[in-house]
């Protein structure tokens, strides 16, 4: 394996051949408040077959009217998004295998739900045509809730099809892959070859659906009306006189959440009017129990600015309504995960989930109230810096720690626990992760059971500190190691890997480290300080000499002192927050597991998942960040 040809204290090139070009941006458009996906589907409704809802419909290929309608919806949405017939064929084969074109609810009785999938039984309250019990799978494509999206979205054949196509278009070279491999790249099924025998049916369906006329639009689940979206300056979600009620508790902890509060709370009497902070289209979700009966969202477009309003006792708007900034949408309440009357308010600049792009709402309001809302651009598939990706750090708790003489002998073995680690990486769609304490038996499980999806690099002769990446998103360029003082000050090689983004051609460097803990050594703080010094010097050298995006991830076994050292001089930043100007201001909530990036990192979201600790998979949380690479000058 070729390396960088670079070692600590020895300057050399980290690699060449970066593909650099001007970013090509497209803005997620609103047509009367409708997303590009929905607008495209509406534009194509006159060109693709639809199935009328009367009893005279002739089923296609032996399918019922319901099944045929769902198959036609898949084709319509694909054409509306500009997906080629080949892509539509992949989608039809996938839906045929997953659900036989039936819209499935899930009764939640399968005994295989993840901690965040409990409650999937509420899907029975939504329109459905069949009932299943497989994990959190729902809808025509059997997509996993909540990881693929909201319950209402996944059980709408049109929106679930759009989600499938979006993932398919991100698979490198999908056009030339066999149908079963292209489908598997999106679905990640436990039975990767199962789609092959559905291809023939998909071909026949596509042929029959190509020529028919549309006779109704309601069957598609797409709103083709064109109400006007009126702009206007951002307002507070409550009246000006109630602004002081903002508790400014984004990122804090409390009795009702473990850590990382995802919004801010306005403590006001129940019944106080709540208004839309921006103009946009109303989305009402009823599958978010924490928010109460309703989680109200005001969306400015697909992949664009969305504000969230939770715990309300009354909602005065309907799903799909178009509202102006300052228009009342409900009343303060205390429903859901709440201990008193208040409004929970969130801001998502790119319309993502809690895990993707939540920002501090109080700071956002300070910057934007009275100004026009700034919707975030969505990068095209051909952008030279590519789309955002998910970066993570996770100490998996080594195999030896759960053996008889380990610190947690009552826990399952490391080999058994690796199944939960892999599930977590899949659940968050992690693209690159630094794993610590990945001992040989655990490394072997990862490569044996998930080696088709994940590639692994570790320094020669050891696996404990490894960089792992998704094969369908990144390509290996080169690797090297950096010696860092670890146990009793002994130098231990830590991996530094250079990868190329298969979508954009942009390259980035990922440096995974594990610094020594205080256990058993009075000299540990000194060794840890030296480790941080070397890590900072390495990141500075990469940034200043080679001018490439670079990330430091790992278990630093330190909090504020590590943060302040690594962010000095604005060398690095962290998605956890905090700042370092004339003085260092660490994040409000800190652990010892970190993600940092150099000046090319634009952080879009951050999450600390402690459920893996409660499930006894590891004694560390999974730290997850969504990041986009800033264009280089």
C-alpha cells in the first residue's frame, strides 16, 4: 500500500492531483411553495400513466388497482425528477420486491426495533394497504423509519419514491450497474440478490405505463395547486413583548433530555399565540411524540430553510397551507415531552432532521429578525465540492474490556457488540468514521460482515485506531501514520488517510486519534498535552502546506483544554460549537469524543447519540456531524 511518504518531523507531499473548479449551485426553488420534486411530478402528470380510482380500471400485469396506482406513481415521480427509464426500472424492481407495490404500515410487533423506532405502530393510523412487522420498515419501498424521513412522508408513495430516487442518483455509476446491485446500493437489504427476479416484471410495467394519459392527480399524493408564497422579513415566533421569555437553552441538558437540546424554549403561559417566523408552506407531522399532537414546520422549499414549533396545545393552520411571516399558526401548550407551558422552537437552514442541520435558534433570530430569510442553496450533483457528508467518531470499547478481567465483564463480547456498531453507522448514513479501541476480533467482524459497504485503514500491525469509509462515496488515495504518545508515553502510530469524494472529485484528509486517559498514570496529563500539540501541528501542516480539507476525529480524553488548544489561532473548529477569539469559549456541553475540521469545514449539524451507551454497545457515545466542504479560492 502506497503511503504519503511523510512522517512526523519529515516534510513531504501528502499527495497531488486535487480536482478543483468553481462550484455549480442550484437553489431549491419554490413554485407556489411547492418543492422541485413535487413540481416536476406535476409537470409530468400529463405524460405518464395514472390510474383512475373507479372500478373499471384494468390492472396491469395481474396487479390490483391499488398496486398499479403505486407503480404508476413511482414512474411519474421519476420522470418528474428527470430520472431516466433505467432509473425508473430500478425503482419499480425495488418496490416490487419490497412490497409488491403495496403501501405498508408497521404494527411494531416484530421485536427488532431500534431505540428510536419505537412508536412505528402509529403508522397504522395513516392510510395503508398492508401491515408488516419488519424492523421499522414502512411504505411502498419499506424504508426504515425514522432514518429515511418522517412517517407521513414514507407512507406517501410519491414522497417515498422521491427519496428513493435521490439516493439512487447519488450512487456512483448506477446507470451501468445491474438492476439488483443498483437497488441494493440504495436499500442496503439483508438479501442483496432479491431484486433480480423482479426485473422482468418491472420491464413489462414500465412498457405499459409509458403511453397512457393521466386522468386524475389526486392519486399521486402530489399537490398541484399553486397558492402564492409571500415573502417578508423574519419575525420572532412570539410577540416582541414576549421575546425575553427565550431561555436560550440550545445544546443544554435537562430532566427531559440527556444532552444536546435541539432547540430553544420560550417560557410563556399556555394559550399564548405562536406565529410563523418565516413565510412558507405548513407541514404538520403527527409522528413525533416528543412534540405533542403536532410538530408544525414552516418550510421554504425542498432542502431549504425550515422552522419547527412544538408542544402547542392548538394549531390554527392546516397541512399544506401557505403562511406569511408573523401569521398565527397556533398556541403555546405543554403537550408531549414537556413539564410546563412553553414553545419549543428550532431552525433548520437546509430543511434537515434534528441530526443534520439544527442551529442555535436564539443566535439565528438575533441575526435575521427584520431581514429577509436566507434560504440555503442546494448543490447540484456536478458540484466540484460535492454534497454534504456525515462524519463521525466512536470509541467502540475494545474486546478486552468486556472479557472476564475487563472493566465491564457483564457486557456482551466485543464481537457481539459490533453488530450494534454497524447498525448505528448504517442508521446515520455515516460516510467516514474514526473508530477507537477496534481490537482485532472486532475489526474482523466489521470487514467480514460489512466489508462490501465499508473500507478500513489501520496502521500496519494494529487495528485499534482505524479510519472507516463508505465504498460507494469515497475512494482511497493514500495513507500515512503519525506517532502520538499514548500509554505511559509510548509513541503509537495513528492513522491519517486521504480520500477522494466519488461524487465531486474533491479530496480530504481524515486523522483519527486516541489520547491517553488518566487511569493508572500520573504522567497522563503531560502525555496528553504533548499528543494534542502534535495533533495541532499536524493539522496546521496539512492546512498551510497542502491546502486541503482536513478533519481531526477521535477520543481525546479531554474537554476544554483540548478544545482551546486545537482551536487557537482559528486553526480548527468543531460542530459542537464554542469559539476562540481573544479568549477561548468552549461549547456549553462537551464530552471527550470530538470532531474538528480546518477552514474548509462548513458544519451543518451535530448530534451526540448516547443510546449506544444505554444499550451497552459501548461506554462512549457516537458523535455525528454533517459537514460540507467550503469552496477553495
